[in-house]
C-alpha cells in the first residue's frame, strides 16, 4: 500500500469556504433532479452544475488548492447570486 502524502491542515476559513462550495453544489444537484423530474428550467439546471464543476476546478487550480483564495471565494459568491436569482424566478421576484 502506497504511503499517503502529507497534506497541510486546512484553516478555519478554508474549511468554511469549502463547506459553502460543497453545499451549493449539492443544492444544484438537487435542483437538477427537481428540474428533470418536472421538466422545468432544465437548461439552467444542467448549465449551473457544469458551471460549478468547471468554475471550482479551474479556480482551485489557479489558487493552488487554497479554498480561501479570492478567486475561489468569487466562485462561491457567484453561485450564491445564482441561488438568489433562482429564488426570484421561483417566487415571482415581486418587490411589494
């Protein structure tokens, strides 16, 4: 059995950003299942999952695996904005 490489311990900020990214990804997978079963917003759901995969992988490569790098943080915030836009579409987006 090959020895495992010594990986550095993640800081608290890195753990929080990684958790936020994972939660958004799991939410998008759940929404993809909902969209496919109800035939609603299917293109958005598929595109959102693909955007997360390519965005997170690309930003982590450029940040050299640092989850608290500003580039990775911007990806997480971008997908938070997508959740907000999705909520506005679902709930009507009425202000008052």
